[in-house]
């Protein structure tokens, strides 16, 4: 055997010894280990979702929790700092023109054709729903993978693949109010002076206020999600007058604050999110996510990909999105009172009685529990707002960013300071 062969063999042995010393499999897997940095608000960043995905695929999710505004800022200024973005459809007006998002190729998404038509057509059960504000159908399609503009009609490329969505309304304490509540106008009813609250996130709070202004018969907006300066002035003036008369106990900014205000009984009617109502109920306190005749204010989030993502990370991100639409995550979110993007895969992962309660609007055939085992509804109870069709079919407007956003925020701050 010549020297050359000897050297080759020695190098091979050394290499093999190294692999064996490290334990062969970890060495090989270590090179392939994919970690996806996932930016979003904490709402969907659930430890159990990440653990289940890792168990199923070996891919690790690293959550980075930010405020709604900071998610947008990061997407605009530092697109290399994340591998997956979970953001609201209304934020896309600020992100897509930068070219920092990659159009998601629906040919790589197994259940793309099963995504709810609420997103692709703006329909529930074949009926059009309200599309004031930033309805997802306005921002879900892009002209191509590198497009900086929204497509007017469906295309192969999506800006975001929907994750969760819901229709928001007022939360009430029925035990303390003791009469039916059926209109947004009740938020400013002097009967609840000092016991009402509105959320202090300008772009959402002003839409709740606009629902109230319309319900009171003061004004009808062509688009509550895109007001003129005059319309903003009218809306804020109405809020300031109510505030000066002592209507609001609080302007809340955070989920837990809304729960505590309601659970303590300091507030009996307020802007509220469905899981916050659930949180009050798990304490054994009566709280209703109240359907109102004027309809709901809806919101929707989805997964997006940074334009720079490539190779194994890009494959891993597509794998996560496909996994997310495959049913386990959808069922998990549905059990918290959210709605999932693909209904039939989630249905396959839920018990029939759970589906009937959460989606069918039927009385619970047995006690309903959260994914964490908390009692949410007793046998015989019906979900607030009823069925998926009744609730999502009753949308009046969608969360939005207005053209006059800067002016709106300035006026909103005047209301907060008043």
C-alpha cells in the first residue's frame, strides 16, 4: 500500500473516530437541525404547538413575542431577523410595498384549496360578509413571488396563509346588568357610567367607537376602516364627551387587564376578546361575549415568509405552514374559541360533541374543556354567538390601518389625555 493510500485511510479513520466519538446520529442531525425564528404577538405563540410540531417533524420553533406594531416594524426594517412572521392582514399595507415578504407558493401548500372562502372570496356559507376595513380578500393575493402589490383577483401566490381569525364584539357581565344587551350603542349608555371600558389600541378602539356612533344613529360611515379627517373628528368628539361625563372606568391595553376589570365587576360592559371572556368564565364568573344586532368587528392573522428565506429554512417554514393547516393546531385553536383556516382537517381532530359546540352552535352534549383542561362550558350550554355561520357571517367590518392613520392616532391620544 503506498503512502498516498495510507494517508487517505488514516484521514478516513480519524474522521470516523470523530463521528463515533460524537455519537454518529447527533453529528449528522446537528448539521440538519432547523430552527425557525417565529415573530408574532404572544397570542398564537403557544408552547404546546411548538412542542407538538417538534415531536412530529424534528424542527424547532423559537418564539419571539412582540407587540402588533413591533411585528410590522421588524418586517419593514429587519427582514433577516426572522424566518416566519405571524401578523394581521391589515398590517400588510405597510409591509408588502417594501418587498420584504415572499409570495407564498400555494402549489407547495397541500390544503391551499381548502382555506375558508371567508379569506379568498369574502363569503361564509355562500353569502358575502361585510368588507369595510381591511378584509383579508383585499390583501391575501400577490401578483407573484416577488410582488410588492396586491393582486385584484386570486393568483398562485398568497401574502399570508391564514392562521387564526375571529369576530369581536362587546363583553358583558349579565349577572350585574340583568337585562338583555343587543346594540353597540349600550357602551355609551349613561346607565353604565363609570362601569364601561374601551380598548386603548387606536386602530381597533376607533372601530369599536365607530360601531357605537352608527348604532346611536349619529352617522353612517362609508368605510369605518378608512375614515376621513372629518369622520375621525366626529368619532373622537363622541368619545371625549362620554369620557368627560365619567363613562369609562378604564381604557385597557392588555388582555389580562381586560380580564381583571371584568372579573372584579368594576366594569360590566367593554371591548373584549373572546379568549378574555373565556378566562373570566374559567374563574366561575358569568361573562358573555355578546352578539349585537349591528354585527361584529373581525380580525385575521396569517403566516408570512421573509423574501430572503431560502434552502432548508424555507423548506422548514413550508413544512410548518403545511403542518399548521393539517388539523392538530386548528383543533387546538378552535378549542380556545378562535377559528382555524381549514375547517375540515380541524374537525377530523376534534370530538363530535366539541365540534358541535364550538362550530355548530349546538348545546354542549357534555362539559367543554380548554386544551389545558379548564372547564369552559357546562353540559347544555350554547356558545355565545352560536354557530360559525352565524358568527362569521355577521361581520360588519375588519380591523384596518387607515390612510389617515397618523392623524387618527394624534386624535386618539387627545381622547386618552382628555
